[in-house]
């Protein structure tokens, strides 16, 4: 697993806005799982966090030549 900052936006009024991703496996076959489009939707955040937790312990289940990118929260500030 590789943790990375996929996007960063500097802010003068609060801490920098960062989007974190968790990358599992390597290869040309890729899939991205994105959650947290709105900060008020906790179900997607929960499922993405559980998936990251599972894959950390079971990365061997990913097919050879495949990569999974999980982005648990894209917009934690939106409340609508």
C-alpha cells in the first residue's frame, strides 16, 4: 500500500485542503473508488475506510497486474 496526497490547495484562513489516496497493487488494470463527495454522507466514508483497512491486511487478494486507488474523502467541508 502507498499513501499519497493526490491534491493540495493552500489556504490562508484554515489548514491546507488535501485529498489523500491509498494505492494498492500495481499494473495497467486500474480502478478508483471515490467516496465523501459531500461531508454529510458518512456511509461512503465508512465503507471506504473499511475497504482500506481490509486491503492493508489482505493486499494479496488483488489480481496480479491490477491497481486499486481508494479516495475516502473528496470534499470533507461540504454540508449539503
